[in-house]
C-alpha cells in the first residue's frame, strides 16, 4: 500500500507537479530546473528527493551535473492523469510559462554548464506532455 501513497504524495505539491511536467519528455539538470522554477537548488533538491522516493525519475550524473527525467514506465499513467486534467492543465499559465522558459534555457545549454545528458531525450513538443 505504500507505493500508491508515495506516488500520490510525489504529485501532491504544485512545485513537484511542475517538475514532473518539465522532465516528462526531456532530461533537465538541477541548475536548469532551478532557473526555470526560480527556486534555490536546496529547495529543488528536497522536492526531487520526494519524487525519487516514489521511483518516478531516472537520474544521470554527468560530471558534477545531475539530470532528471520521468521513467518510461511511469509515462503512461502520468499521461493518463494529464489527459484527465487536460482542461485545468491547458488553463494553467504557470505550466505554459515553465515550458517556454525551459525551451529558452535548453537553447543556452553549453558543454561548460550542463553538458547534454546521455539519456534519450524524447521529442520536444510545444507546451505540455498531454497526450501522444
């Protein structure tokens, strides 16, 4: 019974919900997430720990950088949740702004700061990871 409760807890916070949306289709490093979300890395790390406790994220270390992406096995259930809450997600300007900021931030990714992750990044669709 603890796995579903831990899963629900990982999604039951606005910041963690935003993180899940940002790393649903592409891997982002902690500094990129911090820039997009305007959070201190310590706060972001606390949220990432909660999501990782639910085993929702793949993590890749590249030197001193950590990249996070939603595990493929959780994408179908999350996609179903996104579809169920489609209207609310579409109306959430914060998620749209986050997606735009992430695209801008990824365009500035350089080997000096945040080298590209090795994990396969999926297609970079426009705003949110709603449905395939």
